C-alpha cells in the first residue's frame, strides 16, 4: 500500500512557514530597533562653511543635524528647544539632514543647551530626546601684565604691556578704566596690548586700573577681568651742587618731566624759564641741574648750538675770574661753566643759582659743572629755550 506523501510536504511547508515568520519577526525587531534608536550627529558650521568649535558660536552659524535613518522632519522642528531661548531658522536638506541657523548672537560667556525633545522616524516610530550644548568665544584672559610683576612704583611715562592668552577676537573689546582718570592710547599687536599715557601721569600718585571685557554684539555685557593698583614715582629732583662726598648740597622737586628735543645721541637742554639744565642721551634724561643764565639786557641766546671748544680752567681777563669747566657754544664767547672763581678761591654767585644773574653765560654749581663737562665733546648739541 502506498503511503500518503502530501503529509510529508505539509510538514516541510509548516517548517518553512515558521522560518519565514521568524525572519519577518526578526526583520521587524531589527527595523523597530533602528526606527526607535536613530542616532543624531551635531556639527556646528560657520556661514562660510567651515567647521567650528563648540565655544565659538555666533550669529549666522548653523547646526547641521545628521540622522542615522530617515525621519519625519516636521516632528523635529516642532520639538526644537534652545535654553535660554534664541531666534533661529531651519531648512530641510533631505530626510536625513536638517540645518538650524542662528538668527541672533548668543550672549557672551554663557552656555546654551540645544535640545530635540523627541522626534519620529519616517514610519512614525518615536525616538527619545537628544541634546548638545554650545557657547560663544571664550572671554579674553590675561597671561601677563606689567602690574602683575610686582611693579608697583611706575614712572609717570611708563608704557604698560598687557599680554593675553589669545589674540582679541572680533567679538570682544577691552575697556580700561582708571581712578583718578588719565588719558591714554592703546595699540594692539597680535595678542598684546600697549597702554601709553598721552600725557605724563602725576608724580607720587596712587592709581587704580580696572579692565573689563565688553561685547560688540551685546552692548550691556561687561565682565571684569582684572583690577590693579600702582603708584607713580616721586618727582625727580634738580640738583644745585654736590659736597665733597658727592651728596647734594641743595635740591628741589620738579613738577614735570622734560620731553627731549633730540632722541639720538647726547645733548644739553637748557630751560631759561625754570633755570634748569638737563643732559640727555638717546632720549633718556641723565641729570638735571640748577643754573644761572643771563640778566635782562645780557640774555643767554636761545636756539640750537654746538659745543665749539672745552677748557678746564680758563681765565677771563675781562672779569678777572677763572671759569672752571668751560664749554663754549657761540662765537661771542658764550659758554657753560662752573660758578666763577676769584683768584683767592671764592666762588661767585653760589646763592644765586636759579636766578638770572650772569652776563650771558650759563653758570653751574660745584660738581654738576664737571659732570656736564665730561658728558659733552666738541660737536655735542645744545638746545636753549624758554
């Protein structure tokens, strides 16, 4: 008797159906997991198309959202959250890519959260929330500043150098305040800023300097990044003369510094108004000494002259006096010299330094005259002015 073969085929069919159903279920599970576990990549791009760091975000930059699977784009757009709020625009690139453009500048020195509060796949399956964060350019930080180097006593014409950790970017500026106020100008080179007083500061005065960072995009934004205290030097002195130990016999404070008329080389500067003589080398003051210049009717000539000759102790037949450390600067015989000396050794006019009492020459006290004599040579410039 022949067996029933169709029963064998029915068993194979059932097995294949079970396998097929299993595959369908497996594929369904895989697809379900893919559809409910879509990954999101965040890239921050500049308006020029360059990739940006998360701490460099500004207006018109955009966030490129890259999804690992197709999505319903409208479910993303309605669930976008910025904390705190910020104006933005969006654009569909394809069902895997979306573009979010910032329409206003983020607040400086602030951390923003960008969140998609859930979204759906192309087939309508829900995905969990995803988020990232970003901020604006970091605030400028001071790497080094002259006032942090224990330089608490400064010259009144000191140029201060401020060095930042990075160059000041286009988002920020540094505002400098001083108490008491003084005018200054700044120059920016790479990551350095020079602060130069327009006029010399007051002598022997305490100052406070505060530095704030401001934003070019948020006018009310400011952050203090440093506060410094310093004091200016005591006024320099003008010396009348020295004793045998080299100590000043008399000196007085000056009210201001003299701007050199010649920046290169050595020269003598004589101010007839305050009866002071200054010696300069390459724009730097070397000394300041009290003098006596010509009386009315026999004034010391003004202008620019050159040292014509030098003599250690010439005799003046006209006045019957020695003129120690004589420096001639005109053809008429005008010169710079120590107080005239009588043959017996008495010095003429020691009490008159600072008063115009000479016959046209420039008198110096004992000590400064030798200093000035040794300082110059034939051809050295002499500038005389009021």
